[in-house]
């Protein structure tokens, strides 16, 4: 029988060795050889015995978004074409092994029904949400099955990093790998690295050393401030108010927050509800108490929810994020004012520890407009920078926002 030698960096030896660990977590900067080494290890295991491998990520709209091409290139490079059958959607071996490629976000039902997965590789795991993790982990349930994660960190709050790297587990192997662990690191990338190291050190740390993005000076809230709200024990003193950010169909979320005084006491997150369904759930969230003030994002489809609640006698206030601020000389629009007013009370509030909320509250940026007013970053620009729609933060800000200007009392002296 002929032999084929394939070299991978020594740090990835654990991928090939037999072990009984449930989770493999590999993170670090670019040029470390993470994806290639994992793909080689999976090809070797697929040739060694009949296994089913699920290759997934948070968003995969087409097969081009997956690691399918990486496997195809490696099969060609090592002349293994006789042992693999490659189609546009899957890869199989002559011994019956199978590679499946699915995105978590759009294939939840399909993934939940999968059986017999031996290894699941979650690529670009920095983008995976807590909800997707909660969906995926029980799906990989075959005895001896494993889940492999690979990623470059984005923030300090990446869910996979928190679950497996900060919270140490006996069933997990964690490896941080960078370019200096890779003996095959190419010279062309070394030149890029040296340039970033000299002229943009923060960029160098993130891209090449795998450190999380530094929080910019132009973020409204600091990470320390937000984290402290989760441990803050305060009394539930004051009236109840509700904030509701409304979406309809698509990827945006419908989010409700309820606070009593300065403490959040309940929240709900939904997707893909009709206007009527959203209104009914919001009325139920308010315990059908028509005295509670409900502040609704009145932009777009939110206006329909506001109308339904009003027709049912609820105390509802529609707020358009793009409308004029109370202090129009200081703030560009209403959403900008909401952010900066909330920043004044951040050191007193008590919030639930929601993964996406941490990210959304600490990454939204601001600037001064040409009139010297504070202006929060637009939602489209925020999403262009790689973040999800900030629906959870928007609902929270609505919950704490006081739309009415203060009562002015004039004294004659």
C-alpha cells in the first residue's frame, strides 16, 4: 500500500491524535494555518474510516461561502481525486465518508434533524451567536462525536471564546495559534505583517496576533461600564415602562424590554412575526395593563403595531429614531439623544447579561456633525462594519428613554 506524507504545523498534532475530548477550539491571527490544518486533518480522518462531517458557519448563503473549495483544492494538491467524489454541494469518499456544508442561520430546522454526525467543524466561529450554539450542540449527539471551532476573535464578547476559553472545561482542548506557530508562513504575508506592526500596531495585534478589536475612542459606552451593569444589585423601585424595537420578516429581531425603575425585569426576543402577532405579544408582555407606558419604534412596520395598541386602549408612545431630538441643538436626531441620555445613567442601571446586548452597547460609534451636534452611527453603516442589526440595544434604549422634555418652572425674582 502506498504512503502519502502531508506536513502540518506541530501545534495541530492533537487534531490527528486519538483522544476523547468533545470540543476542539483553535483561535488566533491570520497566517497561522488554522483552516488548512483542520481541513487536512478531516480529510485524513475521512479516508481512515467512514464518518459524517458537518462543515458549518453562522451565515452560508451559497456553497461559495463555505470551506468546500478549500477541501477541493487540498484533494487536488495531494492527488487524492481517486478517493473523493466532489459535487457542487457535497464531498464523499470511496469508503462512504461524507462532508456536508450548511449555514446555521438559515438551516436551523434541517440541522436539528441531522443524525449521525461524527465531527462538526464550525468555521469563523467568532460570528456564531449563543442561539446558534444552543441549536447546534444538542444536534451533534452521536456517542464520541466532536465539535471543532476555528476563529479569529472580533471582540472580548465572542460567544465561543466566552464558553470555552474563559470558562475552562475538562472536555475541551483550546489552542491559540498565530503566524509564528506556522513553519509554512509565506514571505509575502511576513512583509504585510511587518508593515502593520510598524505603522498600525492595533491592526497588527488584531490581524496577526489574534487579539480582539480595540474599542474605539468614539464609542458611547465603555466595555467596563456595560459589564458592571450585569452584576449590579439594585432595588426594583419605580414605575414599569416597556421599550419595543419592531421588525417584520427577514433577519432583524423583534425585541421587548421591561424595566421597573432602573432595573430590567423582563425581555423577549422574536423573529418573523406579523404586525398583528407582534402587537398581541406586546400586549401580553405588558400583562394587558393599559396604564403601563409602552414606547414603540414607530419607524416602518412599527407604526402598525403602535396603531393596534392605541386602538385597544393601551398607553403607547410611537418614537421615530430619525425624528427631531428634544434638544435639537445638541443632538442630530432622536436615536443620538437616546444613546447619550442612556450614557448618563449607565452607572446606575441593572441589565440582563445578554451576549448580543454586550456587543451592541459597546461597538456603536458616534461623531460630531457639521453643526457640532452629537450623531450616532447609522444602522446601515454599523452593519457594514460587520455587526448585526442593533435591535436589542435599540429596544433597551427605548425602554429607558424619556421622550418628554423636562417641565420648566419660571421663578420671578
